């Protein structure tokens, strides 16, 4: 017991539990992808317009779709679980598409765009994609642990 107390109070990294998720706005992945979309629309998009990048609308739509899919999936998963999972997978796909867009921009324009900002956004999308995958796994685990998969909730039969 004595070793436990010493290690408990001398720990450099104190454990702080995460805030409970009450709405989709509490999800880390929603906040991170929304921040990325704001940076892309505010900082990168105007530069791409002046450089006449041919896929400006595509990158704008894609960057906005990721947090939209996350928010929609969080709500729909209770009434239609398979549709909620497909929206989460679309969000992961959107993260991958944004990485491709950003690497494409960096490859075409090189020094004409801020490479450090683009690398930072790419890193955030990679992390968000991984966290989204873990969220999907936890939703599946939660569903099977509580037996929701046996109650036909995916058929719209969800009742309070």
C-alpha cells in the first residue's frame, strides 16, 4: 500500500477524467475538425483563389463535410445505428480526402503556400481520423454490451 501511495501522489501526469459527452459539440473530433475547417476557409482558401487552384470548391465542401458528418452521426446513431456508422465512416473518408487535397496543394504550389500551416492541418486530420475510428469502435462496443443490437434499433424501432 505504501508504494501505491507514493506513486499516486508523486505522479508527474495527474489523471483528469474527460468531460462527459452530452452533445456532439463535446466530442474532441468535432472540435478539431471544425477548427481545421475554419483555418482552411479563412487562411488557405483565399490564397488558393488567387493562385487559381481548380479544386477550391471541392476542398471547401470537403472540409465542411467532416464536422457535419460527425454531428449528424452522433444524433442518428440512436435511431438508425448502421446509418450513424456509415456517417462516421464518411467523416473518416473526408479526413483522408482533406489530406489528399492539402498534399496536392503543397505539391503543386510549394513555396507559394505556407507549408508549415498545411503540415499542421494534415497532422490534425490524421489524428482526427484515428480518433474517429476509435469512436466508431467504442460505439459498436457500447451497442453490443448493452444489447441494443438485439432490440432492432436499426430498424427505427427505438423507444424510450
